[in-house]
C-alpha cells in the first residue's frame, strides 16, 4: 500500500494589475494568482498531482490555508483506494462537517476541495499515462455517474438519467476523439475587449483575432453605456455583420438596469450577454432573460456549486453554461454540471483566462464533446493569451482552436521555475510526520 | 483624529462535541468556535470593538485569517469617520475587488466582513453608551437606509420603499421600546430536541421547557423518519395539542424526499419546517413549500447574503425569515434582510445557539420590533442554553423571553478569561506599526 505522504502548498501571484490586462467593470486591478497544491506519495513512481484554486491576488493566502485544511482529509491515506473511487474521494473532501460549515459548498472552502480533487485527478491521469480528457472519456457511463454527488440534484437530474445520456454517446466516442485529435476544439477570445484598452488597441486586436481565426470575440462592458456603444460599434465595424460578438458585464447591473442597458446595445447583434447581475441571483437572471429575449444569457464562472447551476437552468436564466475549472468542487462537480446542461440541451462554453484556467478547463470541454453532448456546435472555450508560459504543458491554440492536450495529466502543473519565482510567501509543507 | 491602531484576532474553540450538545443530521459533532476580532483605537477612551464569526471547529483558523485579510481595509483609518458613516464602512469592507473574488459575498470572506463591521458596531454602541438595539432603533429612517447596500435588491426593495416602511414605525417606536424594557422579547428553545438525546431526555427537557414558559419548541429531524415520528409523538404528548412544535432538518433532504418526509410528519401539527434541503436551493424550497402547503418553511441560517434572502422571499420558499448574526455581512446586511421581510410581510425569527449567536442576534430582533415591523406577533428568537457564561454581558432569558440587553455595545464581547482559556492557537496581532 502506498499513501499520500505530503500536501505542499504555495501562494503564487503574478503582478498582472500593472498592465490592466484582465481589467473589467468589477475587477479593475487583478493580480492573477494560484493557491497551488502538490500531492506526493511514497509509491516510488515519482508522480505528483498538481492543481490550484484561482484567485486575483489579496486573499490568496486565505485560499492556500483552506486547501491545507481540506487536504488533511487525504493526508496519510491509501492513494490507490483514493484514486480508484474518485466519487468517494470527492465526498470525503466535502464531508467534514466542521469544514462544511465554512461554506457550505461555496467560497474558499469549496474551491479548496476543488483544488485537492483536481490535484488527485492530475495524479490519476499521469499514472494512467493519459491526458485527463481522454481518461474521463474512456470511463464507462456507470463509472462516470459514480463520480457525481447527486444530493440536491435529483429533482432535475437522476443517476439513471445521467447514465442514459452517457450511454447514448458511447458508440460514437471514438470518432469524436479522432476529430479532436485532428481538428481540436473551438476557442473564442476575450483578449481584445478589456475595459482598460484604448479604442485603437481594441480595433487592432479585433482585426488580429479575426486574422488568427477566432470564431467569436467578447468585450467587457458595464461601466458606461455610451462607451459600450462606441466600443461595440468599433468591434462590429472591424468584425463585420454576422460575426459573433459577445459582451460581459461582470455582475455590474441590477435587474432593471440590466434589461435597459442590454436593450440599448441590442442593435449590435449580441452572441450572448454574460454575468449581467449578481452571480447568486437565479431569479434575477431569469427576469433579465425574459426582458431581453431572444438575446442569450451566459453565466457560471462565479456560480459556486451544482445546486446553483441546477437552478439557473431550471429557471431559464442561463442559456450558455460557463463552467469554471477552479470555482466549483473540481472535476467531479463539473461533470455533474455538464450532465445537467446536456439534459436540458444547453451548450457548455467554459470560462477561462486568469492563470491556468484555459489549461484546466479544456479537458472538461473535450470530455463533454466526446462522452456527453457529442456535439461542438455553438460550443467554444474562452481563450486569453496570458501566463501560459508558466505551465509544463501549456494550452496550445492554433487558428482559433484548442489543440487536444496529449501530455499525461490535467495540464495543471506549473514549471518549477515559476513556483520559485512567483512564490508570494514561503512554501508551506504538511507531512505525515507532522 | 484617532485611528484604528490594531486588529487582534483569536481562534476560540469550545469542545462541545464531547456532549453531543448541538448534534443534528448534518452536524454530528460540532465544536462551537469563534473567529474572534478585537478592534482598538488610539482615542484614549479605552473602548474596543469585539465581535466574531461563528464556526463549528476545524477551519476556524481559516476564518480567522480571512478576518485578518478584510481588517486590513480599516487598519490605520480615521475611526470617527468610519463610525460616522457605517454604510460607507460596510462598502469599504466589501469592495476590495481582489478579496471579493473569494466569495463573492459568501463563505469565509463574507463572514469576515460581517465580523469586522460587527466589531465596529460594538465599538460605536459602546461609545454611544447604548445597547446596539437601542442605538439602531433611534436612528432616523434615512440614516438606517444609508446603512444598506441596495445593489442587487432594487427589483424587490428600493431605498424609498425602505424609508417608507421605517417612517411608518417612527411614531410608535417609543411605546415598543418601553414594552421591550418591561416584557422582553419571545424566545423559543431547541435545547430539548438534539438528535443525540435519548427519548427520556427529550421528554424531560420538553416538560422543563414548558414549565419555564417557552412558547415554542424545536426538534431536530431527518436521520430516520420512524425515529422522527416517535420523537415527535413524545414531544406532542408532553407539550399537548396546539403547542407550537417546529422541526429542523438541517439540509438533509432532496426536494422530493422533503415533500414525502414532511407529509409523513404533518399529523404532528408542525409550526414550521426548517432547512429542508440545500440552503442554496431557492427553487427547491419553493417547490417544497408548494408540496407541503400550508406547512410553513423556515430557512436563512446558511443563506449567505441579501441576494439569497431576496430570492427565497420572491419565490415563496421562505415563510419564516431566520436571520443569523454571523453568517451574512453583519448588522448592515441583516438590516437589509429585515426590511425585505417587512416589505413582504414575513416574520423575522432569528437563528441562534452556537456560541454568542443569541447575544448578537437579540439586538437585531429587537430593532426589527421597535423600528421596522412594529410587531412581535409570531416572532421569536431561538434560544439554546449554551456557553453564555463566556460573555461579559450574557443573554438573559426569563420565563421564555429575552430580556432587553442594557449594557452598552453589541453583547459580543467575551470574557478575558475565556479568550485566554479557550484560545486554540496563540493570539495573532496586526498593528499599524507593521
């Protein structure tokens, strides 16, 4: 028997606020950061699981400490048993009733559980010698269903419904896996649209994005409606009629304001409107969706767990399902959300950017394509060209498409030099030796 | 000008799990804990603000660290300015965009903001020489409205509606303040109903509670329906027909299970059913409410902010509004929630128990009575007879009623000997000197 001998954490922060990269109406000066975790064993294979929770700077130390608290649940345990039943392992990480009180299932304690389970997924995939998307896509429908905690979901999705959806996709998995290996998966870009950029930079970056082959561009909005109209007009002129232009308000509006503001922008033929109001406001999103019909509402990057996604979908407040690899409880909970979306016929278009979110979430979108929805129509993964150089196996986007990652693991391992150079504080270590 | 010179924190844990006090279906072994904060100034008056976030043990250190992160926003600032505009101070504590990402407005980072603003309220009330409920109840309607962040609320409650509700209560404030000073405020008790107790202990404690004058008793349920029926039958027999008996499922059920289970208990004439499912599931609570009509649904102790309360009320999933003093963003956000409840004609019946929650929340219920709803009919504060001896000005409940606290402050200051004896780790200190 081999056991988990150490859970190392690191507080990694990149000084991105200096360039206004990533600036939007709610987050004017993010310093993209990772509350990073490395899980080691005594199995002798020298493989480690790497993952992180994503934050935007201050408080990353709190997130690191939450990871350390949650990781106590697995330290010293039999690693083969943990990796063999990742559904039970997810429950283990989420079932300490004292830690649960800090959420429940939300905020730093839930993101911590997500980071730890994702590190275990990275380890499991490395052990299997497969990229995570391929590992997941080759599990049986029952094995996939076993990963999901159906508590609080059964009024919208039962285990047997999940198995049925997954089973339908089985016969054609192989051809989609092949298609991914040849063609990759669609990306869209938010790089041109940050609020801090000048009109000239916006126009230039839109033209570049189109030249690079991106099928959609997203602009940040919500600070000033006249600015938004001017910037959308520029983007529309550069991109041409019919080109998909989405906007992202980053939670800026109240419900009535959202309806007015979006209506004032509707002439620009919006592909979707993202995060129009509080990410907690299911009923608000549904009211906005009715008020601006047929414009589609996209949200999810701040929806904190499967219960929130369930409700957004039930209420008709989420037409585009924007999963995030590091907000909810990791791979397992995202699989539950992907299956919810599949049941209700909604597209998964993951949130990415930040640091490492593109690397992590590409596996989930590709798993969705191969093993769940079986369809990439209208689906795409956000892409922001930031900080990829810090990863051992960085995301590769070519002509507007994510290439299928082929390295074993979850692509969530940072380079040792990055961990050294961007450590905000000293590495902390918890070991079985105490 | 005097400034905030230090924010001290302490990790205080009581070993309550040893006695099964506080055991319920989701929280079998809580160690009631306080992530405690003390704010000091250089004003020379020797007054300090004391408050806490409540947790149930492990992870209390994470909560403490979150408080330290949020408190940086006020350290070194002009204390008179902070206390003079507590609405602006609340916004300051919640507006650091980097820290906000850790929620937003949920989990440990939001509870941390609540603890810090509550410590400032304690300081402000001590400076005024008034108990907090009286300080709040003597503010003008406009001053009270200034405390509230109406962002994300305006589709349910506008500032002018809030002022209107508050203004209606003004002429009769004096008589209600007097009534409180004479009669106190109704309490109900959960002490007899913990899951870990034997049938004999349940019967004995029910009889004692009635003898002590409590107008309502609450039982924990949700582990086994036959046990629940047996325990409810005992309680009903001891308490007699017509006596209000509420039950609390502590998030145990899925939506359909909740409807079945509650229906199986309906013959016991339930005063309310508390937390039937996930505290995030607004639509689920609404479906359960429809399914068990006319039995009332109570929830709120884990609803993480005003946006959640807004939706529960809009959807008809919350008939009894159970504010908690230490879950949302403190006094300010609870005032927003109290006004939402008033607009929709719903009673405030605060969650309490744990450690210090009775002490803290009594001020909010009494403020509601004097300055908002003007009505105590069907309203009562939970009471659990635990750990009050650790407070400088403990809650006093006599013949089933909370006596109005009269000591200046928010009743949230623990005794120095308790802070010394139950400190889980060393006191940490952050000061302006570095």
